[in-house]
C-alpha cells in the first residue's frame, strides 16, 4: 500500500508503516493485514524449490564438464545464480 500511495500521489510524502497499518485495520479489519500472505508464501515455495533443483542440475553438469572432479567455489556460485 505504501508503494501504491507513492504511485497514486506523486510528490506527496508517503505515510509511515504504522499509519498505513492502522488505517488498514480501521477500514478493512485485522484480516486485511494478512491478505496476500498465502500467495507470497506459495510463490517463495515455488521459487525456492525450483532454485534448489536447478542448482543441483547445474552443479552436476559443471562437475561433468570438470571431468568428474569437484567444482571450485566460483563454479558453485555460478550454479547457484
């Protein structure tokens, strides 16, 4: 909501976190604080597990390219990106 305020009211100073939180609870109830949390958690689950799986695949491929020897720190870093 802070980001939306800035986009909808250019040039105005955005209210602080506590002000926005208070207004949300007053206007929409306490459950408004939790709106979107389930989507954020789901997104992180998908991204996190995909990243772990891709890291394993890239690491295995880099190890294969390195004649089966363990890969160095730089290669591990690259496979994690």
